[in-house]
């Protein structure tokens, strides 16, 4: 997932919904990363089973 800083510094993390079936999958989150104005980061998270969804969370710094 590519994240680009806007006009303010932010925290961002990537989550993957991992599990053998969607009914028993759990969210697996990356660490929080500080992304400054104009910076570009690529966040990734690995699963050893099937990925059922992904989500990015962004918070003000």
C-alpha cells in the first residue's frame, strides 16, 4: 500500500485480514510509521494464509 504525506505529518499503519476462512480471520497490523509532508512510503504486511481484506489507518502526528 502506498502512502504519501499530505500537508501535515501523520502516523500510518497497514492491516491485513488473515485466516484460512473469512469467518475465523483476524486483523494482522504493521507497526505505526511517521510520514512527513511530501514523503512517500510503501507499507506491506505478510500473511502465511489467505488475505481477506486490507485497511490503512492514518492518524495525526
